[in-house]
C-alpha cells in the first residue's frame, strides 16, 4: 500500500539500479548497538527520545536547520536523562524521513484535482501537475539528502557540539527567558548542581562531550528500502542500511502487508505505529511476524491513541501484549492522534492535547506497573507556528505567520523544550 505509481518504469529501474550500487548509509554493527539499547528500554532501564520533522524536505538540507533540530533533541535529552536517571536513547526522525503515507490519493484546490503530495522522495509539494507527478529520480535525491544530513549529524555529535554543559546552559536560559512555568526553574537548578558536582569530581572526558545519536524514518517506499537492504559481511544477515531504525506506519502495518513482509527479513530494530483501533491480537500478530524468535530490542510499539482515547485503549493493548510474555519497548507518539484542521484550513495540534495524551500514557503505565519507554514527537528547532498553545500561547491567528511544514504540524523549539520539562516531571516521581 501507499506506493507511488511511476509513469516511467524504465526510469524507476534506473533509480533502483543506482541505489543498489551506492554505499550503505549506516553499518549493521550500529543497528545492533541500537537494538541492544532498545532492549534496555524494554526492561525499564533506558528511555527513548525519538523526534524530528513529520516530513523532511530536500530544501531543508541546510546546516542551520539540521543544527537547530539536533540541538533541541540533545537539549531535551539532557533534561530527560536527569529526570529518568537512566540512559536516554536518542533517535532522530532525520536523514531519511522523506516519504509520507496519505489518506487520500488526490488533493483538490479551487476545483483543480492533482495527485497528493507524498513527500519529497516521491513528488514535489508545489500544487502543479509537473511537481505532483511521481519521479523515481527523487529516490536517488533522497539517498543524497540523507547522506549529507547524516554526515553532518555524525560530525556534530562526535565533534563537541553535544557538550553537556553547553546544552544545559541553553536549557537554563530557556527556562529563565521564556514564560514557562516557574516550577521548571528548580529542575534546571538541580541539573546545574549535578553538572557542577560531576565536574568537581573530575568527570570531564568524552562522556561529557559526545553522544550516540541514531537515524530513523518510516519505511514506506519498498523500492528504496529494498534497494538499500544489504547483506552484512560479518553476520551474512540482511540489514536495511537506509537508517539505524525504521518504523512501519499506522496505515501500512497490516500483518500480511508488503512493509511487514520486507522488514521481517532485515535485522534492524523496528518500530510499529499502533492507533486506537489496534487490538492486542493484531499487535501480537505483527510482532510474531516481524520477530518470531523474540530478539531483545527488536520491537518498539509506538502508540498514538489520541488524548481522548489513550486511557481507554492503551491498557487492554499493553495487558494483552505483556500477558504473551513478549517484551517490547512502549513509546508514546502524542502527536498523530491529536491532529485537526482549523476553520482556515491549517492542520494543527493543541500543545495541551499532546500533554494530555502523554499524561494518559504515563498514568496507564503506572497503573499497570509497566515501563513508559519513551516518546516520539514531531518537532523542529525553528520558531515555527504550527501547533497551538504552549508557554507563548500560540493562537489560530499566529499559525499564519510561520506555518512551514509540508505535512503535519511540528512543535517549535520552545514547545519542544517545554515538553521535555513536562515529561521530566512525570519521570521524576
Ligand atoms: C507519521 O509518523 O508522520 C505518521 C504518518 O504517523 P502514523 O503512521 O502514526 O499515522
Ligand atoms: Mn506526521
């Protein structure tokens, strides 16, 4: 499902052949390392922070945008690490998030019908016949954009940009200079003291300066993901070398669908999005198809129930999965169940609804005695105005000023940091 129909099949084959000859973007050993970390999440000893754009764009492959996004994610992870007192596994929706599933094949504007935008990997966002035609050459551009992004991310996280003290200084000024709730000052102050203590003890090496950061995206386009699947020379097993982790979306997670069929053969850690209609039976069927031998860290269930449904729908799902004895990482995506359109046609989300779903997620896990393993959010490092509310109380009128997403609305820099402090409070007690 959700595959583009290319008018030119010869061009499609050329793109696939090109991709097959290009080097892998990640190494199998890195995927194994991430799987090991997710295994720790599944047993309550680590927490996942996964985030980034709903849809990356080729235009967005710029140093400042990548840097801002990375900085927000790393700054959030400092707060979460302190609060959870366990390692935070940092995974970007980055360096490959270029393909989008759509609920409608066509888009109608002023009486004109054109194919829907399916992400820069498939067609252009511009509402013209030319731009909206699926072009397989874009698969190769997706590879190049991913490679350039991942290269910069790798340089940043190992080259000193991820310095803990710097990141905290940034969080502290955020708490001081914005109008976030007063109670966050205490948490920021505590982190300050903990860092001072570590420094005084002489903890001042690599661990303060570098982090491990992983790339992930939705494995939607079979041509691309299959072309990037390679046999690891050490283990002789296949890996999808387009990213460390890939996930299957809510629209393509059919147990006998093509995405599941492809990914059951690769050894990467996998995410599966689960919406409010998911039964425990189906979730287990998907997990059994993808991971019959129950490899630790292989499966992450990313639940996206919506603020209204989470307290009702999540408990039976968790109970049924847990009863099977299978250990998965439970991650909350508080974004995709809370999207609506304003009267002016902006797709948006309320910051309060995002918080409400997260509170439901934490409450349910607390009641069941299971570990709330992480969060999956759509965010950007820029000061966009796409989601409503937050400390700056963005209103519907504000959406018009900087609405830049080509797909779903993202939390802006301040809303993201505010959310990190909110999650920290839940992890703290
Ligand atoms: C997404 O993550 O952008 C997405 C489309 O999510 P879902 O598959 O959960 O709807
Ligand atoms: Mn999205």
